[in-house]
C-alpha cells in the first residue's frame, strides 16, 4: 500500500520534494494533496505535479483523512505552529530542517508528537543518502581507526536572499546551512554531546543574524570537530573525517553528497534525474528520507533511528549554544 | 662578495639548510663553519658538506671573525640563549621557528639584536617561497576581492617523536607545526592583530603538551580565520584563502608549498633537487629565506620586511594566547 503524502506549502523546497517523491515507485509513494496559504498557489502546484487535491489553508490539509504523512516545507519560524497543527490532527510529520528556532520550540514539537502518538522526523535529508549510509558503515566497522578530527563546512553567498538575512524569516547562516555541518559531526560522533564548544562569528550589522560562524567542538576521548558556515562567501563545502587508520572526504556538496573519497579512492553515488527542473542541487536525493519515513510508518515507528528525536534535540542544543556565543538572538528566544 | 654562513648545531634541520644553501650560487653563499656541542658531530657534518671549519662549541663559532650570519638550528627551548650568544657577539642571526618559547623570550631576543645592531630573522621559510610571493601579489592587487575567511592546517602523527611530545624539548603541536598555520593567516591579513581568538585543544595527558589545537581568529572588517594543527593525526595539510572574488588554495604541504591553485587553476613552483638526501620534505626551499637574509645584509637592514620583528612578536603573542586557552604551560612561562 502506498504511503499517501500531503505537501504543506507550495514553495521551492516543496516543489523539489514532490519531484523527489516521484522518483520512487508510485505503488510506494503517492502525493495526495498540497496546501498553500493562497488557494491559487496550491492549485498551480497541484496542476504542475498532477496532484488531485489543492487546499487554500494548512488546516484543510490537516483535516484530510486520506493523508498518511505531511511534508512541511514552510520557513523555520513557522515550523512550531505548523508542526503542532498537524501533530494535533494526528498526522505523521516530516518537517524541514531546522526543526524549529530553538530548544524550547523543538521540545514542544517533540512533546506534541509523542502526546498525539504520531511519527515525526526532522528532514535532515543528508543522513539518508547512500554516501551517509556508507560513512556509518565505515565508522561502525572501524575502518578509519579512531576518529580524531572531523571538519565540515558550508558557505555560499546568500546575502542577497531575504530568507537568509532577515531575522523574522529565520535568517542566519547557522540555522540555514550550518546545521548541515553540525548534523554531520553529530552523525560521525554517533549522537554524543560534545564536552565543550568554542564559537566565534560575524554578525550581520543591519539584520543581526550570523553571516559567518566557526565552531570548535571537543568530544570525549580527545576527539574534536570544527565547522565553518557562511552566507557571505563561497567555501569549498566538503567534509572530512580524519582517523588514525584513514581519511574519508565527502566532496562538495557535502549536504547532498553523491561521491565519497575513502583514502583517496573515489566512489560515485548519483541521484536520479528529476522529471522537472529543480530549485536546489541534487534535490531528488530527498527520495531517501521519504523512503525512510515510509519504512518507519510501515513498522509503526514514531521516530527514525537514523534521525531520532534525540538527534534533533542535540542539534538544536548545539545551535542554541553556538548562537549564544556568537550573539544571535531571535524573537522566539525571548518568548 | 659571498655571504659567509656559520651553522649552529649539526642536527637534521641544519643538514637540510646546508643542502639548501648549496643550491644557490657559491659566489653568493658560502658555508664557512659548523658548530655542535660535540666536536665529532661538527667534524662529521663538516666532512659531509665540505665545510672547512668545525667547532665543538657554539662559543667558538660566535668568536669566529669570518662569519657574516649564523643559522641557528637547535631546538626551540635553546633559542633564547643561543640567539643571545650570537647577537651579543655581534653576529647576524637566522633562527629556526619558533623564535622562542613565549613573548617574553622573543622580546629579549629582539631587544638584544637591536642593542647589538645586528640583523635577526625568525626562519619562517614558507614566506619566501615563490608560492608565497605570488599569494602576496594576488592579495595586494585585490584579485580575490575582499578576503573573508582563511583556513590553514598542519597535522602529522608525531606522537612517537620525543621532540614533538616532551615538554622540556619544547614539544607541542602548536609551536612545532601550528606555527605554520598562524604565520600563514598572519601573512594573509598583513600582520594585523586579531580582534579575538577562540581556541580549544587536546592536551596530551602524560606530557602536558598540546596534541591537537583548533583556533578561530576574528579580524577587523568581519574577516575570519581558522587553524587546525595536530601531532596526533594526519590532516590534509592544505591552506585556503576565500575572498569575494575568488579562492586560492595551497595544496599540501602548505608549509613548503610548490603549487598554487587560483580559482581551480594550478601552477607548479618546484624547488631544486638536493645534492644529498634530505630529512624533511622540500627543504631545498630554505634557499629562499637564505637569499632574503643575503639581500637584507647587502642593504644593511637589521630585519626583513617580509618576516619582520613585529611579525615574530605577533606570532608568539598568538601562540601564547592559544596555549593559555588550551592549557599548555612551559617551564619558561613560569620564570
């Protein structure tokens, strides 16, 4: 039986997610409905993607009995209320990253999912790419020896993009793209909480959000990590794991990787071609997280073991501490 | 007229420096004498390199009237006293990096050089490679736009090398190899003092010296840098400058670079072949710093403008602050 998806918001990322879903077998994944705040946006989206139902409000989607799981593609300041809308309507949820603006909000979302007994996952799509599966295998089997250092970076010039710089839209490099660096090192260090964090960054004078952030994380057993993210300048955007027996490099784009270099030997893991042009690079790779959601639902799970609720909590706790040190405060932090 | 060199210590680095000197025209550079603490070591060294005079003490070298400049290749805990011996003997000095253990020691050395009116330079050989000259040209001509981020790293497994781990020998990754990362970002940011430093590291439990250090440096005008050094694990060992108009990468080994990648276009700058096997990689590249010393002496300068006394002071001040944050204290710090 196919997993029946509802798409919440008709924006760019929802477009890409829908394209990604359709690279999977239709007997496994169906897009049943799309909702936008304006009906005509939903209708246009539905027409483009041959979706039978279009709603002019998220509430209508929440009431639709034919939906197994909702994909939430709204910007992150709206994640809290949107997640709660669907969890309270007993809908399973896959919500874009970051799951919310701060720890308090993430805790509310996770509590609501638990209370309503629904599946909920933060859409950290990177973790489900074949490259990431292979990295976890290499780590689990000790092929790199003891990991001593992890470095991860993501920087692209985004200062012209309102979403990336305006505080009320959740702007800021860390939550927008730095989260990919954090999730990577958290995956490598298996969800462990770092012993200490030292962060420094550049805060955009006019908007008060972080333009560039560097953070050093120190873990138990003398293991370290460093992340760099920037919406001000292009970085190489690779990631690297350095162990006593070997080195693994994930070439750019590290957040949606299609190749892996293990001790200088490169292997390719291409993503499928899209049936419509994409807004973002390698977006058909969202198919892997969608399939994870399906597998979890089939097993009756309420969270994924690969990107668990604890993983989301750890991520946002790291984000909060780094923002505190760099000096970025959102209105949500003051509520 | 040839610059007449005296070599102080007959160790591995002195061997390589002497080999490097002999890649330069003999009418420009001559090695006149070598001194070691044991006469037989000096004699063996002299024989191997066809040097006419061998001394069993540094004091004899200091008294030799035929020496224009002394190359000091002893380990860094001895730099202070050895530098003072030669500067007080009115000898010009090229001293291996780090110039000394801490700021107080560097200040003493610089004061002595000034008082005795001799030339003195810290042997930061990297700065004189053709690659570094080209980097400074690119920066000066604005070809990278505004530099926003500099990343530099140097890590090799050295925990089996006593010099690298024993505190009384000046062990510790930062002073041994991290200095190359620091000098690189200081060169890129033109000797400017950073506004802030955030450092974290792993201190070797048994020896109390730093095994791994990561430091974030924040400069004026929202410019940043990050260095990673480790004597515990192999790192990629490249360096990269990220500007608004372009990116420059210095492939490994970044501390003695022979190639430069400007916006993905690579240019090679090979160093000459040695006449004897070297102890360290690309050591004939020390010829460039030797020639800088000669040019300074010919002009009657007491310091190099490329690696000035202020540059050495800045370097050691950065080292001191990073060590303070990481928690590495040498006996010299307590005197």
